[in-house]
C-alpha cells in the first residue's frame, strides 16, 4: 500500500472527515496531518488550489474533497463499481459540496452579515437540499444513498447532518434537519453506528 | 444502450457541454433537450436540485455536472480505470467547477456589482486556478490531464478556457488565459482539433 498523508484542519468534521473515516474503516494506515488555524495562512500557498483537504500518496498531492473521497473509497471498498450506482454516490457527494460552498463563506463574515446570510440559507438552500437528499435516499431504498450499502456518499452526507445539528452554526436552528428531512437524521444515526466509526470516535472521546 | 436525455440550457458551452461532446464522441444517441432561458423559471422546480444539467437515463434523473460527466465518460471510454489517473481526472473537473461556482453568480448581478466582482476574480481566483491547472497539466505530461489521453477532464477544462477567451464575460480580459496559462490554451486547441469535436461544431456552424 502506498504511503498516505491527509492534511486537513484539526477538528472532527468538514470536508476532510469522510477521508479519515473511510481510511479507518478500510484499515489503511495514514498520517493524519492536522493543521491548526493559526498555521493555515503560512501553509495555504503550498496547497494545489489554496485549500484543504489534500491527500499525498507517496508524496504526490491530490486535492479537491470529492476527488480524494472517491479515490480513497475505491481503495477501501466504499465505492460502487456499477456505473449507475457510482453516479448516485457521486450525485449525493456533489450536492453536499454545493451546500458546503454556501455555508463555509459565512464562517468568515462579520456577525451582522453572517446572521442575514445564514437565516437566508436556513430558509432557502439548506431545506431545499435536505429535502431533495431525503427524497434521493428514499428513492434509493431508504437506508443508504447508493449500492444498498454504506458508501463514501453516506459518510459525506452524515458529516453535513452532524454539522447542522451540532450547534456550531449560529443562526441556523439545530432542529432543521429533524424538521425537514427526518430520514436523513435516521440515516446519520445509522452511519454513526457502524462499528468502525463508533470505535473511531469512542477512542477519541467524541460524542456523535 | 439506455435511453438518454440531457436537459441543459440552449448554448454551446457551460456545465452541460462536456456531456454533449462525450456522448457525441462515443457515438451514443441522446435527446438534446435545450431549455430557453425564458422557460427556465417554470422548469427549475422539476429538477433534482433546482439546477441544470440533468441527465435522464431510461427516465431516471441524475443531476450534478461532474457526476453526469463521470457517468457518461465511463460509458464512452473517456474515463480512466486506474484509480490514481481517475483521481487526477476528477481533480481537474472539480477545480473547474470551483471556478464556475465563482463565475456563474456574476451573471445575475447588477452591472456595477458585476464589474467589481469580475475584476476581483480576474485578479485573484481565475489566474490562481488557471496557473495551478497549467501546472497540473505539465506535471501529468503536458498534453492531457490524466491517463495520457483525452478524457472527460480535458473537455471540462477546455470549455472553461473557451468561455474565458470568448468575450462573453465582460470585465474579464479575453487574453487572461493566454497570459497566465499558455499551455492551457494550447491544450484547448488540441481538444478542439479532436476529429469528432471538430465535426460536431462544424456541423452546427460554430467557430471554435
């Protein structure tokens, strides 16, 4: 197996977390390079597109969250081989990325602007995406997003639901997912009960 | 082969064009459902995430540009089977999507706001991404983004370069790609010379 190093911010979530979980589930050892926010300005310029996560495979960098997710998922058996099922897996991951692209910029806004923008998202794009993801989940059997089993798409969606319910996003009510997409919350809980994932967080003292 | 219908806006470019080109290159017949802008408001609600393109495969919808690109590329032999080469292909597509996510909102801004935002992009994110894509191209052999042959990533990047050089984006100098990423311009010209692509545009009277 190649030498793997994942560089991402130092918290249990976000765009880098599905990679950590997938590598853990697959039993693939990797260097977990966690960047403190204070060190980010000096490290930003050295990344392929000024962003994290970055996965280095035998020293060769790969950027773009979902590109990394897909690569790692193939290595760890968490990606469908059937073309259509793979497309459904990709679709869910890209939809989460769409929403992440709306949420992340609010983290760097002044408080008043942040409040306006987050309330707008909480009324608009977030429930829209959650409802449509909920519909997709139902259409694909109700338990998982693709291939009738846990794939990388489930990890990606679960991290979004966890973020929205965590209380870390001021001005977005933490019961929004429960209200508009209850099956996504059940899905999140199903994913978190996966033995490898539960063990990963238990070991780190993280409540899920 | 399944029944394919691509729904996208009625112009030769953007997020739907790589799918049209890939299906054409692969000789896969498809219904080319082109939505006039005037009809979009009434059709928007019927799409999976309020956005185009959407590919219907035997009536089942698939959304998200790069998810559709990847699915169609697998069907038409334009996607690498090697995991690492596939990841490089994905990385380039996702990078173009990042930039597209910055450019598209400017199309709906009032003129003064549009000017400010586009000038900011022309000084910042656009040259950054073009330079990094240029570096990736060079790092992967200089001719194509992955697998040492034309893949779906090349179609996606080529559509971006064509858009930037076309003059359709006021306040962004059309010589920006030539100045900051000359090898991407040569790459664009290489892609456009592919016999199937050249024939596709010639048949439609489109200058490339």
